[in-house]
C-alpha cells in the first residue's frame, strides 16, 4: 500500500476517494456478509491448478456466499465423490469437459470471449500437466498438449452470441449467463450488443491479472487495465438505457479495499479474484505454473510437488473477510451505507495531490475518469430473456414421466427453423436426474462410489428443417431421428445419446452431393453418436472429445483441435482437415488425403482391428440411414477398404514410439 502511494502502478492508484463531510458510523454500513456475496473466484481450471487447490477455493467461496468459477477444464474430481463443484460453469473456446451434467449443477454460465492477460490468443495446457485425472475431466489422452482455440467456433457475430446465450438458458431455465470480455477499444459498443443478446452479467477483465498459460510477451505487454474498459461499458450502457438490466463485474489485480471501492465508483457490482486467492493458499509467485513443478503444490499434478500443498479453505475465507472489512471502512469514510450507493459515482474520484507532478510531467489526460455522477444503478428484470421455448416445453412435458421414472417413451412431431436449441431442456432434465442420484448417494453414504447413468430410453422422431442448435447438449438416453435438414451447431457439446439425420422422405436429391446440416456440428462433443446422410458445413467435429460420427462429406477445418472420438468421412472434404488434432481417430478416403493439415496428422495403414471397426461403423450407419454411399462401399468391401486411410495425430505416433522404446530399454524385474 505504501509503495502504491509513493509510486503508483495502476490507473486507480493515481486517484483517491473524496471523503464525505458527513461520514457514516461503521455500524451502519452493510454487514461484511453482504459485501462477500459480491466476491467471486477467477476462472482457474482443474488442470491449471490442482484438484485440491480448486476444491479449497470452491469450499471457501461457498462458505462466504460468493461465486466460484470452474474455469474451462471440466469437472473437478471431487464432484464425483463428494459433490464439490463450482457455482459458475465456464464455457470457453475449448469446451473442455462441458457436458449436460457439468452445466446443470451450476447456477451461472460464463461465456469466455477472451482472457485479460492474453486477449485473443486462446490457450494451451502443456502435456506434462495432463495426467489421467485431467485427461478424464477434459475427455482427452494423458500426456498430450491441450489447445484452447483463439475463437469460439460457434460465435462469429453478435447473433451467434445471442444463440449461445439462448442455448444455455434452455438447458437450465433460471440460470444466469455471464459474458466475459476484456478491456479494450470500443468495448462499450460491444457491451451494448451483449446486453441486447440477453446476457445477465457482463464481466470486464483487465490485463493486470496473472495466468500460468500465457506467453511472457503477453503477460508483460498485452491487455489494457480494467479501469478503461469498465468505465466505458458502464457509461455506454447508461447512455443506451440498458445499465439496469445487466450486472457489471470486473477482475484483474484487485487486492485491497480501495481497489474494490474504485471499481464500484467506475460501475462494478461484482469483483473476482484469482492470484490473490492462490496467495492465500500459499502461492509464492514462482511463475513456473506451466512446468508442473509448483513449489507450493498449487499449480501442479505431480504427487511429489502436491505433497507440499499447505493451503486451506479457512485461509481464503479469512483473507476475504479482512478485505470485506476494509471495504466497509472505506464506505464509512465516503458516507455510504452500501456498495450499491456508490456504483457509478465517479464524482467521488479525485487526483491525489502527490501524483499531480507525475501527471503533469507525463501529460496524462485523466478527464476520462472524472466528471459528474453517472446513472444510479437499480436492478431490473432482463427484458431480453426469451425463456423456455414452447417447443422445448412441449417435448419436456411429453417425456416428463419417462425422465422421472427412467422409463421409455416415444414421441414424434414436426420441427421448423424457429425451433432453436431443440431438446436442450430435455437433456438438462435428464442430467439433473443423474446428478440427483449422485447427490443422494453422497448424502446417504458420505461419498459417491458408483457410476451414475440415466436408465430410461426416449425415442424422438422429427420431420422438417430444424433451427440452430438442434440436439445441443444432447445426453444419454435420448435417441433422435430427423427427416429433413438442420442448421448450424447440430449436437454441439453432446455427451451421449444418438442422432440420425436423413433427407426428407419426399426428397429426390443425392445426399452425397448436397448439404444437410450447417457449420460446427459436434463442437466440443464428449460422447454420443451422430450419423449424417448428407454433407456437413465447415468445422465439423471441431474440438470433438469423444463422439462417434459418420458423414457423407464436410467443408473446411473438419476435426480441428480434436482430442478424442472417431469420425468417418465418406466423401469430399475441404482443406485443413485435422489441424491442431492431438487425439482421436479419423477415417478418410485416400483421394482426399491432400486436404489434411500434415503438420498435425498423418495417414497410417489400417490394421485388422481398424478395418473391422470401420466396417462395423459403416454397417450400423447404413442400417440407420440406408445411405447409398455406404451400401456401395460395403458391397465391394475388399476393394473399397483399400481406398480408406486412417489418420492419427503425429504427436500420438511419436508418443507411442517413445513408449515402445522405453519398454525395450526397461529391464524386466528379476532378469
């Protein structure tokens, strides 16, 4: 604190807060419990930090009534045994571990557009940190680098963001959706679009936070202070009459009560902490988070280093309680009884006299941060929330008994392009049934030791043109057949069940030569099966982490960043197939091999097991779709098999060779 006063580091350190002439007694200021509810943990994933470190943060934030963010690494192992999980579930570009159950056990979903410390770069979890537990959580293979793509592949416009928000609100009605943006130029305009897209929370992330997954150049030189972005967003939302409909939060190096007050004066209502919580757990800022050798056992999964972990939830709780008390003291000085009273009160910011010479000598214009008090914030219901669609509600009601009793049910209906995110609410209900069984075992036995699944079977058949997000978040127990076509995001983030898409029964076109589904089908899928009797658009099976799929042909970037699962493409593809692929298996026709990204994948000879697996898949696909392409291949299998190649990631082959050599060099015990 003394250093910041004499040598300011951040923009906020240039300012002080105008004390009120009529101060408030500390006893009249809202209790710290109300302030603690505004606190949240940063999105630090299981993978970036250890299961134990994340568990203690979750427990601490739940104890104080705050928010705890899962990050983008999937579910913490302690959820499956003890039910400990985050209240905020992050949905980012990698979609690691995002399943229906992962989502429904959260109260809020955070769509991470970018990260403050490395805006626009995506991320990477080094293979040295990917052990079996992390591979399980992220549906990948141990030992391989896991890449988070720079863009979210289902968001290329503000309308796409609106669609993703809509999908998340369908799977668990009533849950909040939070959109995380980074401080930057014109962020106010972007925030207006985000608010109108239906977001409940807009989170402004600054460039001053820490991350173990950013390059040194990014950590030192990328990103802007949250002060700039937060104030612009608050001002712009006020100007457009939207401020009361969304909650504003911020993060990025918040450390003191004065920091919290400054953020509130610039418009923030919620405050998130990352590095600060890790320091409370014992972090010594060694800055080797990516190496798996964290000296305090926080950012590592190596048992040798994890043994050094001395963190405790009580340490985190105590530190945040002290911080809340510091906020209370500042509020009393300002003559305010609550944080709500000072939101947007930039008239209470004034330049510190000790910094006047610094500002003058460097010709810093601070007029952006001064002026009259902005719009007084009053929370109002979000008018852009569309609620559950009538279509999803009808499907849920029709299948409700089967969901509750885990029985069987069949249902058929027409579908149109107006029916977006179809089946998401049904998938959410089934996922809640599975989670309830898990929680019941924990309540009765103190620990869950069983695998939990949905034992019912729901068969659905549709005719028509399905809208965006058909089968999004599809989960086990649901089996779908569509006669017609579907738009973008078919079976996006599916974790189970099956879907078969055939041309309309009255269609006369050749399925092998016509598009039947849109872009980014199977994005982030972790399980289940998709058969498409027709061509798919671009980015088919991007970030596939476990689904099985057969399709007649695809557009650009098929199987990009894939980490698991099996995909068979029977016909034409466009360029960049398999870019960034680090796991899974792809079968392609030999004449299409020139379209692969040979920096990541390479063709290998089909052995007997692969040939048998491929044939079995084609037989099942033909049985479900009556595909003429599959029939032609199966009828002349001895010759057609020679026209298929199996594509594997180069990294997988290198790892196998490395393990084989290690096995040769390791002497057998007793020899």
